[in-house]
C-alpha cells in the first residue's frame, strides 16, 4: 500500500526480456536501504524487488502487468517515480494507493498557468464513474485531486512542487500514463451498482 507521495525520481538503467516477462533495473536512491521482496511503486505500479546492489535494484513484470501498464514502455534512460510502501503508523499525506493500475490513459491537453499546469486526461467509460470532482486519483503513482470532469476526460492541477518532484513535468499531448482510481470511490460505486442490480432483479 502506498500514499501517492513520490519520494524520488530515478532512471531506468536497463531492461531485459525474460520469456514473456520483463526485468527492469532501476537506479537506487542513495539513502534507500532495500530488501529483496520489498514492494516499490514504480510510476504507480506495485513492483517487487527481486535483486539489488549498492547502486540499483531490479523488478520483474508479468505479461498482464505489461499489457495493462506503461511497464512495457520502460527503457534505458526513462525517468520513473518511486515510492516505498507505507508502514503502520505513517501519516497519509496523499490517499490510499494500492499500486494496482486500472488502465493506461492518453493525455488530452497540457495547459500552462503561470508556474503551474493543468493536465487533461482521457478516461474510458467503465472507469468514469469512479472519477469524482475534488476526489482523488493516482497518475503515474502521484496522488492528485480531480479538478474537473467532463464527458470522456478529467483534469488535474499540478503545483510547482509536484512538477519538481515527479516526472509529470514532462507530460505532453498523447503521452500515456498509469491511472489508478480512488479505491474508496470504487467501493462506494460498486455498492451503488449492487443496489441497482437488486432493484432491477425485484422488478
């Protein structure tokens, strides 16, 4: 479990195909002490450390993850957002992020507003119900507040601090990002769907 507050940005050192899987080596933040089996959010993807060295760590992605996320696009030189998993008792400065990416979406528009930016992102219909104005959403693992929502898309506002601390600063039209909807919105929405289904069954 993560909070969507990015701790570091680091570079992909190398990638390697292993059957239908993909192994990715990432530069390790200098102050981090990692263990094999530890969970790391890599651009919002919950990833397991399978090997480590003094300067890097390796993660592996299965075919399903490669299909649903931007993991398949990772290559040498890519800058990724990193966050270590939460510990019991930690303050939650963002929102609960599972690291289970729902889908990848395309950036529709990037608008500069002074030192800030507004990013509009397309969203598939099946996830639209879980995107709520002033609710939470994770974009490449970054906890953000939904500023506006319209048919087929939503927007988030990025303050200068977020632009400095995450790779969202590089986003441009048609780029793809990992999206994880707020789990609280999902469970609440699922409840509404279940209630509606019961009402229909009684008719």
